C-alpha cells in the first residue's frame, strides 16, 4: 500500500500537482493524504478520485517527526510538514508508516511517499 502525501498552495492547477506526482515515477498509489484545510482543494480532489483521501488537522501533522520540516510551512499552516507528515500518518493507519520518498517540490506543491 502506497500513500502519496500532498502539500499544495490554494488554487494550484491539477496539471502542476500531476507533474510533481509523475516526477516520482510511482507504479501507483492507493491513498492521497493532506492537511484538512486542503480537503476540498480542486486539484487534490481530482487526484484522489477513485482513491482514498485522508486529511489531518495541523495539530496532528505536527506530531510527526519528519526529516525536512519547514518554518515557512509552519507559519502558513501551523505545522512544519504537510506532505511528509500526512503520508506517514495515513501509512500508519494501514500498518506501515515509513517515509520512502521525502518531500519533492513542484510548482506550488510538495509531494512525499510513505508505505
């Protein structure tokens, strides 16, 4: 089971998110995970179509130890990590929880992978 963690700036087009996902060269992913405030973001909803979408409040994301927290993300969202932390939390729910691809940046997005 592969989890894709997503951090996204509001209004970022699906094409930018898809480009970042494609750069990961994943064979596939089962779950899209992000911060609760992005649960209705159109690009996230579109990417998650046909998959499980898991969202977490900033306070829960902030409990996850990640390799590359961001002071800017913390200032904007209340947590030092969205993509990495969300991926790890969703993977933990399914018996995993190992970050296999740390966050990768794209145009207005970050993506990370956990299993």
